[in-house]
C-alpha cells in the first residue's frame, strides 16, 4: 500500500509564502457561495487599481469607496527579505524550512499600514470572518479581501485585514460578502484568526450586491 507523499519542506515553504504574500490559491474561489466583489477576487486579492486621483475624493459627508490596494504602502515589498533564497536547496527535515515559514509569517503579521488612510471614512467590500457573536448576530469580525482567508487558507498580511466592530450586530455568517462603512484607523489587533493592521468602527454592514450600491 502506497502512502500519500509528504511535500518537501521547501515546497511547503514556497506554497505557504505564496499564500501569505499574495492571497488565496485558485482553489479557494471554488468554495465561494457568492461571487466575490469585482475588486477583491481570489486571483487578485489586492483589489485592482486604486481610483484615479481626480475621482478618489468622495462627496462632502459621504464615505470614500476604496480598494484593498489602497491599504498597502506603495513602497512595501514583502518579498524583498527572501530574494535570492533557493528553496530547492533545502533538504527534507532541514530546520531552515520551518525557520523560513516562521519568518514569512512574521513579515505578514507585521505588514505596514498606509498612514494616509488613518481617520478616513471609507466603504469597502470584503468577506466576513466572525470573532464574536450574540443572539445570532455578528458583533465583531475580521474583513478580508478574498474567500477562505483565515479559515481555509493562511491569513493575509496584516495590512489586508480589517478588524470591524459594528455599531449594532449584523446578521451574517462566515465568508458572507458585505460592504463595510465606517471610520478607518491604523490600529493593530491580534486575534485567534489573524493579525489585523486596521480597525473600523462600522456605521453599517450591508450585503454585497455588486457595484457600489
């Protein structure tokens, strides 16, 4: 009887790195119960291009609709610390493979936020990862840019996770797709599901139906 082949540590490290730094694998898309927001797909977790400068400002008194890409500092390169590494050179059982995975997770957990977004009233689409629930409603959750993050796949970088506390409970389940509106803060939070670099006191959490409505 043949046993299932264990992945080489270097291959595991490579796969883990791809998930941590770039987002979900293509397989995650198959699990989606609802279509992902246009700007936050499994194959493009950073959410496409930011709005042009001329149209980026919201009307007075209205939240600014943003993409996930805007949460990432333009000069941040998560792979720079690993450039030149030859993962294929790591032998089976090489402790450096685990050390590399730990380093990758550390880089992901400490991903820098964009200070320009601090204090901005925003509206952003994403997927719910519940943290606290009461009476059938979610009272605290993480918002992530692609389906399966933190549940089926490793957490995204901290600058791609929002810690959301709605003003009132929201009747949604894990991985439901929603619009979150509220004031964005560059505030770190550690939870059992992942490290978030942003906090949102949400004035509203509504079902994502496509477009900007």
